[in-house]
C-alpha cells in the first residue's frame, strides 16, 4: 500500500506533518507542505501507514468546515461491530484507528498554538439517513484535538472508542454532546460491579 512516507510501509519511520486545506487543497496531493495540502481530512488520514510509532500532526488550514455543504464522498465511512450485537455505520470527517506504539499520537488542529479556532459546523445538517455523523471517530488511538470549534452536531461531535483523547483549546457549541465514549475498561468495571 502507498503512504506519504513511501510504498508498502507498515509503520512510520519518523514524525510527520500533513496539511489539509479544504479550499485550495487536492486529495491527489501528498499533503506534506501547505502548497501540496490535501483537500479532505480523511484523505490525509488514509495516507498514513497502519502502525504509528512517531507523532503525527494533521494541520488544518483554510476556512472552517460546513458539514451541510459536503457530499457523501467527502466523509469516511466506518462500519463497526460484529453485525449481531453491535452494528453501526458512522460518517465522519476522519476515522482515526491505528496501532499506536512508542511515542505515537495524532494531533489535529490549527497550525499555530494561538489564534482563531478552525470551525467544524454541522448546523442544519440532517445526515444521510443510514448512520450518525461525527466530526471524528477515534478508536484504539491516542489523539489530541487542538484549536477546533465543534458546532451544531445533533449527535456527539466526536465518537471515542477505547482511546485516549484530549481537547486543547477546543470549543463545543450547540452540540447534543461534545463527545461520547465507549471504553472497554469502563464496561469491564461495570460488569464487575453488577
């Protein structure tokens, strides 16, 4: 498989930064500079190898994201569950599900440590009818969101499954929930208490 670091790599060999610009980016670009930014977040994520051993930064430049203006192809689709006890289709700008080793973590956010937040706005988005839409779906990963304003989600803005997630200088406005979390450890603890 092809990654931004080369052909058939199964893990990162060094820290990497990828740029996403939803105005002037192109998903055919490599994303390693502002001038060669990807257009969609899920295209940047898709270029990463399955095992992350080093820090990864996905830097959002350009304007904010208005969910209702996006098409179905602009979303990553995730099918989770065993089809019997838990089955779900999720739409998301980015599905973060990697094997994380050593110092690996993914940071997603604005380029600078201060300044205007990148807005991800789901106001008036009615969905596709066959599954909920989240800004991000994080499963089995370590992720830091930085400088993002999540707005208007009728579900949780971020769905977290068995992951370590931090929100730094983020804002949640008008969402049903800022995030929802399913942690296996919580479920194990609950079964012990019952």
